[in-house]
């Protein structure tokens, strides 16, 4: 058994298709908000699959007003990472405080053990869970389900796109009103190489490998889950697509496709805006949650949420 590919600090893939995930520093949930302005707890979305999530609740001066809800899907190429990781926990706690929102961050099943659409199904299930639990969980009693936002980075940004398409096509989760999407450095692909991908073959091959590990066997990168241009929605369905704020990083390998994604949505009549963090790398907000660039990202996300 030989090493096929490696994402240092994340995982290693072997020739037999197995994957070994590296351990990273994690943070337990805590209901003590005295030091950082928010508290957190872990919840079970489904005990059978299983799917878990972490809820972040900010301290608020007005204890009676309803709060918007942001549902977050972490990155990791569908193959790695957890919302309990230190970078995610810190960033999402800060986001709850800055935006004065309830944040629900989902730990979905990972590939290749659970290939797509497992991650999409799990994250969609989190919306169903939210609609059912909002009336019975004390942490969600102030959740304003008429102001729900979906966000996520890398593979999580891809999940945002595919989950909202499912809600539109199935006209489901009626109790949860999705007002806007905030994909951060979303992970897309396609069989045809972009200019950036042709110039960066090593990175492109690694991206291909992630899709090979994640997509069901027999599907290629032109499947709509990977290639947004292949999405099959009617114009009436595109008209129900929520407003989108796409975040890109100037030094990110995926920037080119993310710019294409924003342009594609605009052509479909979707209200879309693109913001670039110049000189920043892929998922910098998780790697450096205390940085100046991350502080700006938090501000931009908060402003978008409160524009509705």
C-alpha cells in the first residue's frame, strides 16, 4: 500500500483508497460566555447516520429580540476537518458575536467512506432539524427562522450551493426562510481546465483527486455537484435563488472558478456580489482567525446578514 496523495496537516490518501486523517487541536463546547461573549454546545442532528453540530449563541444586551440564524458547513475537500477544530470554533464564535446571530455549524459525514450526496443530505437534514427544534430548544428560542443564512468555506461553500438548489427544487423546509448565501472560497471543478488550473498542474491534480474520492464512482467533474454550470434549474427556479455574497482570496488556487461562479449566477439573474481579500490564501479565516483580514471578513458577513 503506497501513499497516493497528501494534504499536510489534514490527511493522507493511500493506493487502496483508504484515508488517514491527521489529528488537529480541537476545542470542547462551553456554556461559559464570560471571556469571549458567546457560549457553545454540541447537538445531535441524527443519531443514526450520525450527524452532529455545534451551536454558538452570542451574549446580547436585549434578551428578548429575535436573532438571525447562520448555518455553517466546514471545508476539507469533503474528506477531512471538523467544526470542533480550534480555527473553526474561534472563527464561528467571533462570527456569532460580530453578527449577533445564532450559528449552527454542521459536522457532516466525510468521503470517501461516505461519498456524495452524503454531505449534502446531512447538511440539508440540519435545516429540517432546525425547523423542528427551534420551538423546543432553549438555545434556539430566539432563532428567527425568517432570517436564515447559509455559509461555508471550500467544500462547505459548494455544499451551500447544492443544498439551496435542493430546497428550491423540492420547495421544502418551508419554515426555514433562506435569505442569503455567503460561500467562502467555494470548491468547484470541471473536466475542462481553466487557465489557472493549466498553469498549476500539481494543485489541479490534487483537486481532481478530492473529487475522485468524493463523487460516486462513475461520475466525473462535469456532474452538477462539481460543475455549477451544469445545474439544471428552470428560470422560475433561478428566480427563487437567494442573494449571494461570494468571498474569494487573492492568492487562492480556486479564485478563478469562484469568480466564474459569481458571473454565472449573475447571468441567471441572481443578486450576487463578489468580495476579494487581496493577497490572502485559501481559508485564511480558519488558519488565522485573529488576523486583520479575518476581522474584515467578519464585518462584511455581518453587514450582509443585517441588510435583510
